[in-house]
């Protein structure tokens, strides 16, 4: 007995389009600088329909952030599953490389940065903490690394955010080289448009 693949309803397709647009637009202009109308326009859906799917801007931002963390976890899971070396160090290296490749998509990176700057909004702060919790617990359980190594892994990831956002690895100044020493990322130089 074969099963027919599930076809997404029009509502599901539009919801996915809105989430994709929300990631892109919120990444470009942040939570405070983005209107739902702008996201609707980017998704080519009416603002009223966006509000039908997401009754508030906060819920839309939180949903976009949750999708971002899902993508992070999926990339790390794939890297961990693909690693032939299961030592804690090798697992952290594989997951770190997967994350570096993922944030080459500046939208995902910038959405996280904007979430940090908007964490005083209760729903956003809670979603950010939940995402960080999920990533930390996943990294700990899959790598079996000691807590200090997991802390350093997360800190290194946040340093990567700073290096990418401020283009520090493109800056030739001595102070910038100190911060970016030994850290490389895939090409992320194309700005958000």
C-alpha cells in the first residue's frame, strides 16, 4: 500500500512564504524597523492575510526566529551524523563548520543579531532563550564534550557573529586581526538586499 505524498494547502504554502519573507525582511531592518506590511509585500500576500496567519508582529518574529533555530539544529545534526570521528573535539568541529556555512546566509545571522537586540520584548526574549537552550543541549548531548568546551563553542559562535556583522576578517587593522585570528567563514560578503 503506497501513500500519496502530503500536498501543502494554500494556507500552508502562504504561511511558509510569509515565514521566509519574515526571515529576510526582519534580518534586513530588525524587529522595530520592520512593518508587517513590508513583510506582506515581500511575500506577495495581503497584510490582512498575514495577520490571519500571524495575529501579531511579535508572533511573526518569534516564528521566524524559531525557524532560524530549526535550521541551525538541522545543520548541526546533519554534520554530527556525517562525522566519522565521534570524539567530542571532532563533533564540535563538524558542528561549528556546519554553523559557519549556515551563517553565510546573512539573513539567518542577522535575524539572530536582531533577536538579541530585541530580547527585551518578552516573547522574543523567551524564543531567543529557548533557541539557545535547544542548541546548547543538542551540542552537549551529541558531542559529549565537557560543559566548558560547550560554553566555549557557543562563545565562539557568538564571536563569529561579531566578526561577520562587523566585517572584521576583511579589516586589515591589527586590532581586527587579533579578534578574527584563526577564524574563517565561507563567503558572506554579499549584503542583504
